[in-house]
């Protein structure tokens, strides 16, 4: 009953998005409501792929679901991210912010013409050492919680997550999910600034449940595939980081974060990524450990300033 998107894995680095999206759509939506995003072993709130974005890619490759133009998505993203940033604490260290911005920019450069016209990416770190998560808001506003940075072991792992999140935007998953959840007209009204109350409400809901919109399984597979292609095209870091990080999350057990939960077989994801990587030649081996390790204490430094921190993220998930 639940079609797996094996196509995604074999399709090389290009898109097979229509079939996947339509397939995975319904069941995902349901699952989203059901899954909790708490990591069983640690109690850490992790919701890897909570994104809000994704509408139609372009009219030409659009499914019925995809009808929100990138310019409207960008407008909406601007409002949602502004509201989000009123509610969360951004990481205070400019070096940490710069690190994530640089990695993001590398991925966006690698994405090249996949980036919809009208979308300008921004990358920020939220100061929350207990939350192992990253997500894409509409319009290319990508956020990493510091808990995710603390959970990583090298830059290759972080850029793997970056590739995945950026792909959710470039593949229009965020836009599509938004339309599905709120309806096109409501989104267009919001984009015009006509419903600030709903913007607030959406962000509040997102922060409460740990994600804005949950993606479908096929979208997750596609973001893995496309994200990996970005990492490879960038060519700076080992693509194995994507595998090891997702594997780490998969080991969290039955109740896992969104980034993992839409994959019925957790091991399948790593396997798929591995086989994609195996088909590549001249894969870089650089894990980017040096800079990561140099910055690592700064990821934690802000944790020390948080008064109510009970850091449960130190156990392996
Ligand atoms: Zn995802």
C-alpha cells in the first residue's frame, strides 16, 4: 500500500518529482499528524525535516499541488521567518552564524539553476542545544538548531543536512506542503500581508510541535538524492557525512524525527545514499573536521549561558 520511492534512488541526480510527490503525498500527510518528533532515547526534540515550504516548482512541471509561485513563497517566507525570529533566540556567536552561512552558500551555488527565480536563501543558527533539528521555511529561510551542530561530528555531516534542506526548497516541497495544508488562497492573502494573525499562529504551531509541515516519504527521498547531488557538485566535503548523520538519527529508535520518520525502513535511507555514492567517481574524502572542531566549543558556549539547560543530547541516538 505504501509505495516506496525506489525510483528516486536510481534516477541519477535529476528529478522525478512528479510521480514521487503524488505518490507519497497522502500517506505522509496523515503520518505527519501522528508522529511525534521526540527522540526516544534522549528526549530530544528532533524534527529534521520540518519545513513549511514547497509549492509548485514551475508551471511546466507542476502537479496539481504545485501552484504557489516562488515570488509569493518568498514573500510568505519573509513574514514567517520574521515572526519565527521574534520567538526564538538566534545563536549569538557570529563565527557560528558565518559557518552555517558559508556552508549554505556553497550548497546554493552547487544547486545553480535549480534555485527558483525569486528565492534568495538565508541560513541561520537558533540557539537551542537541546533540539536536534534543521528546517526550511518557505522562501529559502533555513534554520539549524545548535543542538544539531552539537550532534554532528564534522562539517561533512552538516553540509549533508544542508543539502537535504536546501533541496526541499529547490524541489518546491515546502510550497507544495503549504498549499496542501492551508490552501492557495489563504497563502496568497498571507503573502500580501493580509493575515498577520495566521502568520503568528502558524509559527506558534510550528514551535509547539517541532515542525511546520512534514514532508512525504517521496519528498524525503528526493531531498536526499538531490541534496546529495548538491554536496557532490560542491565537491568540497565527503558525501559520507550525509550517510553517517542520518544513520545516527535513525538509531534513535521507533519514535524518530521527521527527517527519518517518513522512511519506513530507517536502514534503507543510508543504504540508498551509499549506493548512490558508490556510483560516483572521485568522491572527496574531506570531512572538514578541523574547522568543525575549532568551532565546536562555540556551539556549546551558548549552552552555558542558557539558564534552564538540561542537556540530554549527549547520548548517541
Ligand atoms: Zn527532509
